[in-house]
C-alpha cells in the first residue's frame, strides 16, 4: 500500500497537496485505489475519490492499527565526516522507531555547525520518506546539533557505546523494563579519552557490542535494533 502524509482534513476526507501530491501523481494512483494516509500520528487506509491538479481527496475506510515501540529511544549521534552517512542513520532510525535523533559534535566528528543547520531540511525529508515506507505514523524528532559536553544523562538508562572501554556487553543489560533510553554513538575515529571519561563521570554506562569494531552507522543501527526489540515489553 502506498502511503502519503496529509496536512489537511475535513471530516472523513484527507487532502493530499504539494510534495505529497507530486509523489501521488508520479506513482500514477488513480481514483478508486486504496492508499494509506498518515495524519497526526495515525495511519488510515483510504480510498482516493478525487485527483485534481492542486490536491487529491481521499476518504477514510478505517484506521490501521500500528504497534508503536514502548521504549523511547534518543540517539545522540556524532556526525560522521561523510555527511551522507548521517542520512542513512536518520533513515534507519526512522524504520526502527527511534523517537529522537540529536546530532553531536565531538573532537573527531564533522564540526561545521552552519553546514549542519542547512542539512536539517534534507534530514527531515529522508525521515518522512522512511516513515511512509515503513508505515510508521509518528514523526522522528531531529534536534539541532549539540556539543558532546552538553549531553546529560536525562534518560532512565543512559548508554555510551564505546569499543575502547571495557564496559558491559549490550546482552548483559536488563532491557525488559526500560521505557526511555539515551544512546551516544561516537565518530569514525572514536571518542577521545577525555570525552569518554566526561560522559562516564556524568553517569553514562559504557557498553560494548560484539564482535568487532563497527563503523559508527553499524553501531547505531545494531544497538537501536537490539534495544527496540528487547525493551519495554
Ligand atoms: N576508530 C575507533 C572506532 C570508532 S567506531 C577505533 O579504532 O576503535 C565509531 C563509534 O561506533 C565508536 O565511537 C562507538 O560509539 C561505536 N562502536 C563501534 N564499534 C563498537 C563496539 N564494538 N562496541 C561499542 N561501540 C562501538
């Protein structure tokens, strides 16, 4: 089922406009076809009833029940030097039900904040595409970039993914009752000794993934995948 995002609703009719309308036209969806519509955090199956130049109209058939992860994951992701990699992380985080991604500047990450502010719109689009593709009806929040020393352990569980430090393995964590977790992932060159120390002193738990040294994006995706499947049940 093709899914579109609607920003306008009157009664049981959703309006598809602008960028979403362009997608609908490219996919050549015609009247009478069933589509999915995301509206304010919910997914509906709808029938396309009118396809005009400036808007398409569709009527609700029923709400589609979507299971939402019980655990709220916030990913603090050091921005990779290769900026495309951050887009991949945004895409996968969306598919995996992450609630919030916060780009982080560290000693060895991409460091130009001006460039990163301009990327926000691109990341938003990547995330919206991933939402539609995965049938996820709630948005991923992407926050403004922060420095590593601004990160605080405000979550129920606060994890620092660190392959240098001899911390616990992720399989050793008791995740079942976790409802809110923050995960900090380093840049390709890793955290500096001082950065790792600072976060551990603040109360972050150093955690390792098996078996080898992973690329930053692999570490982010794998850790989120493990946590979302094991936590909050
Ligand atoms: N250059 C570093 C590796 C950095 S990998 C080195 O040579 O050791 C980038 C980031 O991914 C790390 O900072 C860490 O947050 C995460 N990471 C990669 N592999 C990991 C592992 N096996 N366990 C935990 N975190 C890992």
